[in-house]
C-alpha cells in the first residue's frame, strides 16, 4: 500500500486534493466519484488515504471491498488479488466493521468462491459470535450453502444444520431432508418423529401430518442395521394412538420392521394385534393383505428350504418335516378367518348393528356351540334402543329357530319368553315375537297354547300396570301391544281355523271396540255372517263399519252394503233400502254423490216407481258438483225419454239449460242435444232457436265445431235469411271475443248478445221471437 501511496498527484487532482479535509467523508466521496475511470491502483491509493483518515466509515469500506471483490472475481482463485481481498476484509473487521452483517456476508461469500471451506466456516462462526441474534439470519444461508457443498465433511454439515435448527425451528424439514440425503436414517427418523409429536409444529412447505407419517414409515422401512437402537415400536405405537386414521399404514410398517429383522413371530403377533383392533374396513384390508403376503412369503420360504434340504437330511431324525405343513396350515387358517375378522371390524364400529350380528352367526353355522354362543353374546350386547340394520327382535327369533331346528323346543320357548321381556322400542317388534311363538306352537301341533298365548298378548294392560309404567318414566311398549294389527290377524286366523263362529265373531267385535279393524276385515266379518245365514248380523257389521271409517275407506263397505241390501230387501222392504241410500248420500263426499244417486235412481226404477226415479234424478242434478251435472242430466234425459216420452225429455232439457246451473260447456252440450231431438221430430224453428241461444256464449275461434254444425243445419234446413242471420251472429261473437268484452248471451241491443231465457219461458214456436231481439 506504500507504493500506492507514492503515486503522483496530477494537475487535475489538485482541486480535489485541496477540497479534501482529513475528516470530511463527502469530500473523499466526491474525489472517488470524479476519478471513477482512474486505474485501480490509483483508486486503491485514494481509498487507503480516506480509510486512514476515516477508519470507521462503513460507506468507504463497503465501496472499497466491493471494488476489490469485483476485480478479484474475474481472476483465478490462486491470484494474489484474492489474498489481498482477504487481508482487506480482516482490516475492515478489525476497524469496527464486525457489527455489519453485510461485511461478514461478503467475506464468507468470497471465501466460498475461493473454496477455502475451513476458513469460511471459521469466519462464519466468528460472524455468529459477533453479530446480535436479530442479525444472524443474514449469515445462516451461507452456513447452509457451506454445508451443502460436496467437499464439506459430513460431521461439519451435520453440525451446521443442527445449530441452524436451534436458531430456526422452521428449518426442521430441510434438516430431515439433509439427513436422508446423507444416509443418516436413524437421526432423520428421530427428528421426523419429534416433529410429528410436536403439537405446535407447522410445516413451512404445507406438508400434512399424514404425509410426515408416511415419510417416517419410509425411513423405518430401511434395513434394520440402519435404524438400530431406535425405539421403532414405541414410535409407531405412539403414532397409532395419536393418528388412528393412519393405523393401517403404521401397523403394517411395524410388522414389516420386525419381519426384516428376522423376528417372524413378533411380526405375526403385530399382524394379529392389528387385525383384531382395526376399526375401519380400509385399515383391516390393508393390514390383512400385508399379513397374507407375509404368510405367503413364509410358506414359500419354508417350501424352498424343505426342497433344498430333502437330499441332505432326509434320513436325519432331527429334520423338521412339519415346518412346511405348519406354514401352509397358518396360511389356510388365515384365509378361513377373514370373514370373522372383517365382521369383528364392523361390530367394533357399531356393536348394535343387528345385520352384522346375523352375518357373524352365519359364519359359525357349521359350529353349533359357537353359533349359539354368538347369538347369546348378541342378545347381551345389542341395545334395542340403539339397534340398526334390522329390527332387534330378529336376533331372538333366530336363536329360537336354531333351538327349534335342533329339537330343543323348550329352549326355544325360554328364548321367546325372554324376548317378550326385552325393552323393545316398538310394539311391532314385540308383536312379531308373539306371532312367531304362536306359529312355533302350531308347527308342533299345540293350537291351544298358541291361542292362549295370543289371547294374553291382546289383553289390554290393567290400570295399575299402566300407572306403574307412567310413573317409571313413560309408556311401555307392552301397553300398546294389544293394539297391534298383526297380532289380531294371527288371532283371527287361529279362531277361524281352530275356533267356533262365536269366538271368531267375538274377536271381530273386540277389534271394532279397540278401533284396530280395517275395511277389509269389516267385509270379511260380514261375509262370515252371510256364509252362516246371519244376514242381520252381517248388516250390523256393515253399519258399524261405515260409522267407523270415512271416505275413501268406506267406499268398498258401502258398495257391499248397498248391494247386499238391494238383493235382500229390494222387493220386500224398499223403504229400508231407501233409508240406506239416503244415509250413503249424506256420508259420501261430493265426488262420490253422482254414483250413489245414479245407483239410487236405478233401484227406484227396478223396485219402486218411475216418478220416484225422476225425483231422484232431479235431486241429483242439483246436489252433485257442477262438473258432474252434465253427466247426470244426460242420464236423466235418456231415462225420461224412455219412461215418459219426448215431452218429459223437453222439460228436462229446459230445466238443464235454464236453471240447471250448468257451466257454458254443459249448457252448450244440452242445447246441441235438445236441437238434435227437435230436428229428429221435424221442429226446425225450435232447433234454430236453440242454436241461436247457444251461439251467444260460443266463441267461433274456440268452438269452431259448433258453428260448423249450425252452418250445416242452415244449409239443409234454412233459407237465405236464416243463413245470413247465422253469419251475422258469428261475426258479432267474433268481434266480441276480439274486443275482450264479456258475452251477455243476447244478440241485438247493446252490441248483439243473446240472453239465456229465464225460468218462466218455454221452448216453443210461439215464444221463439221473445228470445231473439235483433238490432
């Protein structure tokens, strides 16, 4: 540097030399800026003079070291410029730059570029000792870069990463990755297990705990000598308790670890423990497949070993000839146990799954002892209130049927008696038990016991029993048992087959009293009386049935009741049948009144007077809903014409059109029918008047068929004037429809609209001019 200090000052430098003061930083910076293009030696001399005057200036040192580093970087690492740069860095640190992390960073980077690893490590250690903790993050990347270099010794790299992990816990994943790349499986597994156990650990890479577990399993799957003296069992079992959703993977990893170590018995024990504690089908399948693969491998190894040793030791009495058979037996036994083990998994998930218990019993159907023991265990385990899959009573029924099939009827009765004392949540379940019990007694030719059993089941509980159940916290299902229809149906079948007529009818009456009878049973009850000639009792059954039910359930009962009454009393006691029809009409809903009225009218025609039938038709026309009136009037007109002739038919038509309450569609249909009647007897004028009347509420665009009909009529029966009037009416109604005005049903004054005649007018030729008022 002395040589550099001796460089001569040129004339251009005089102004800057005079401006520079010994302790003026700005003057030196202006001097250096003005001599930016000067040779490196001259600039170095200026820097040296400035740093001698201001040795603690960070700006001068940083600029000086930057220029030296840029100049040395283009030269080989063996050049003397690098040694001078290192000396300059040491001088800067000695001058007080040791508190500047940027200087340490530049120094260490330069040493790494020069491949001076030992010196770079020492410099970095000095930087960590010199810098405060809050600034050490500037130099740790260089530490890690040093540790990642191929020439860096493994102990040094491990120590660097370990120290950085203490400084920055987020570096755990990078540290583990380094340990894996360095082949230090044991250390990597230990740190990975610690990260998994740490509740506060958060992966900076977004790795989930599940992925970390899988990575740990991969590390523990290394050869046993690589993870020797490591508590693999404790680590994996702890992970199983902490992460039960990954139990299948962890159990398989633990068993595989013991298998690789040659501890086959220990591996088999782990597999057995895993299959008997798995709580999900996914985990069970994973473990069982690994277990099966393990047993396959063991059997193949034993078979290969046995074939190799057959020639050498076949005559030696110490040879273990049964090892291969034992391995094959283990494999076959494992395959046989799979359904049982899988069923156990389902029951561990839900011990109250009735369907799963039935499947378990089927597995042991060839083993009577285990079959019965399974059902006994089921009955003791399943809570009827929590049962799923199937109704819980099917367990008791299956056990009873098993005893019955094996000839132990008394044991079956004991099981069914115990089922009647179970706490079922639905009365239907308890009723099914009683029904199955009664069927069993019938199968063994003991109908009396079956009848007595059902009779006791259908007996209502006493007031004291009901009060005790209410005091105990609610109504017991046994209090509802006597209202179960299934029990009563079985009771009826028993009485019908093994009882008398009186006892069977008594059962029907009790069902009526309790309100559990159905319309079909009402019909059966009445039919039973009719089969024995007790017609009045049958009618009383019908009467009770129609009082017990409402529409639509009474339709079938009324149908049979009316049919039987007409057959029985139609000729001799028509008044009674009339009263029955009146009652049916009152009870029938509006949509059923038409059918009842028409049937009533037909009865009057067959067994009464025609006048009564006409009154019924007339009453029906006003009583049925508006939508059914057209159908009633059509029948009414047909029967009136047949019984009384055309005059009566005309009156019915007039009543329907004028005061029948028909909608426009129905009135139009009646007008057309009335007109056809008049045309048939040659009354053309009357028919034309009816067409004119109906045209007042008929839009030509909506009902073109009516206007075509009128047109055909005028072509055949009319003249030019009547045809012109028809066209005028058509144009008028079309204009009214286009204008959106409401039709007032009169043609003439006020816009040409036809009025429907009042109730006092009649359809005859003399009155025709009063209906048509022309403009």
